[in-house]
C-alpha cells in the first residue's frame, strides 16, 4: 500500500459502523494518534469511536493495554502478538461498562528513518480484535517516516472496511 487515506473511505467506514451499531477502540504506537484523528474528523464519529491510547513507550503497552511484558522483553514491540494484545487491550480498556468495544485496532512498528530492534524501517503490524477472535496483519512499507505512518493509517482503515464487507 502506497497511498494515504481517502476521505470517502473513512466516511463510508464511520457511516456503516454507525448503521450497524459497532464501536471501535484504538491503540497506537508508531502512528501516535493519527488513526484516531483520521476517524474522528468525520462528523458523527462519536457514535463509533470510543477513544484511543497512544502507547508509544514500550512499557506503556504493558501497563496501559495489558500486553504481556515477557513478550515485550523477548521480542520487543514490533511483533504480531504485541499488535493483537494491544488491540485486545484497547477493546477492554476503552469499552463501555460492562462490555468491550466491538472492535479493537492497533498499530505498532518502525516508522524510521532507521531500523529498530532488528526490524527494518517500514515494518508494521496492524492488530484487530473482536468477540470472534483476533489477528494481526504485517505490512512492509516504503518511504520516509511520515509516509510510513500515513500508509499505516490507510491500511488500518482498509482492514476495517474489509471487515465490514465480511459482516
């Protein structure tokens, strides 16, 4: 993926999630709040977006989102399981009592400019969690830091749109 988010995609996502009564909670690392900002720029997003946690520092992934500290110690934050656990943690922490948010979405990876923990710049994992399970998607993106971050947001929006099509 080498593009930014199209406004009509985000609008379609928010409108369809509203129609279906779905909510989303977001946990962000490398995107630093860009994903939530993209979602909430659409009028009516308050019906869908529960909130977001920017857990940029590795220790916050554990303390705020419940990511297993042993996994973080062994593998670091750029890992598919970390992305999954971040998404699950966001769902739980940002849900409406007594329920979790419908969806949890997370972003973790290396924006660049250089490698981190043995991972090349542009290595990204997007996590996704629902009541039906959780998974992560690996991305290998090209470009500078800002481009990688924007492409990650676009990929997360696309993943949510794909999920809606399966609904």
